[in-house]
């Protein structure tokens, strides 16, 4: 089921790191927070509690697997994991690596900045490695090789 008026129903929401029939994990375009991922249910569901229990468990397993792999890939000081959905009423989770020197630490990333910050971006190789690690942890096998 999709909703043509829902951004997450019509767009991936970032660079896809992993996708299966139920969910996708995307790298968000958030330069201030390298490694910021979203775990998005593929079908249009408004609330986490609207998912059947087995799907809720599957979703949270993917969220926690993403948290583990993003933390390892970024060396984050702290991980923020959140499901808000006020702007985008489609079930998705934010998995956000935090650094003590990021612009808003220790406040939420949506608050006003406290300082200037220019975190190092993840290299293309690091992003590929993150995608492979997530695919292995969530899907049980590495992603297919990219076409030459």
C-alpha cells in the first residue's frame, strides 16, 4: 500500500544502503551528521503500533542493527535513535551518530547550533562498507555486487 502524497512512498529518502520486501535503510543527505541513516518501512503505515507484532520486531531489529553498524563506521560518541513522524507521517526511524564536537551536541540535532562544526564526510569506500555490514547484519548476506 502506498500513498501518492507521502514522500517516503514515492522517494527513497536518501541513498539506499539496504532494501528488502519490508523495509529500506538509507543514508540521509545530512552533511552535518555523516552516517545519519533512516530505516523506512516500504509500505505506507502511519504509526509503529499499526504494524503487526512480527513486523514491529523485524523493524526494531533493523533499527538496532543499523545503530550498531553506524556507530562502528563513524566512531560516534553517542547514538540518537528516534521515531517522530510529525512532518512525515510514515513509519521511519532516525539513526543519528553524534560527536561531542558536532554543532548541536549535547542538544537534539533539530535545535539551534551551539558552535561551528565541519565533520569529516564518510568516504565512498566507507559508505560501501557500511552498506555491506548493514546488509549482512539485517539480511544475513552481503548485497549483490554493483554492475561494472
